[in-house]
């Protein structure tokens, strides 16, 4: 452990270290839920069948099971991530979804968001964040820890 440059901050760091995990889970899970809400998936404005047609147009088949998987990861998995339940499993599912979004949807148009039609860097960053959560688990303030087991 490195020596602190400002040792009087040690009590703050001891608390903040454990709070970083629920903050990451809340941020990523909340963004996934917000996306599901704002895109109409959570509100019912976009049906699974309509979203499956969009996936099929992008060449992603079988589109109906994939559409259900996306709906699951952006709603149920997002809530599980927020509370830290099945954390590694749902974070891995979200990371895989974001990898597909990054490399199959956004990457061909450009990595940087200022590139016309581009913008792969945000789903790439969120996917890496989900991957890190999958590696680390839910942390000390999670339902997984409260129950006493995790995947």
C-alpha cells in the first residue's frame, strides 16, 4: 500500500474506497435503465417485435431472441446491477451487449462522437466499466455480499 501524501485524508479514503463499488453499479445500472426508459423500451413505446425488426435490419440474427436479451439487460439486469444481485453475471451480460453495440453498431461509423454518425467511445467506456464490475463483483454494499454468496 503506498504511503498517503496527505495522511489526514486516510479516514475519508477508507470510507470512499468501499463506496466506489455501489457508486459504479448505481451509475452504470442507472444509465442502462435511463436508456431503456428514454428509448421507449421500458415505457412500452417500443415493443420487442419492433426492436427485433431494427436488429434484423442491422443483420443481427436471430433478432427476436436478441431483442428479448437486450430488453432483459437494459431493465432486469440493470436493476440487479444497481442493488448488487447476481452482480458478476448481469455485469458480464451488460458488457457483452455494450461490446456488440460498440463494435457492430458504432465502430464502423467512427470512434469519436464528433465523427459524423460515430460515437463508439461512450458504449466502449460503459462496456469496460461493466467488464470491471464483472471482474470485481458487487463489493461490500451489495445484495450478493448480504446474502453471502456470488457467482
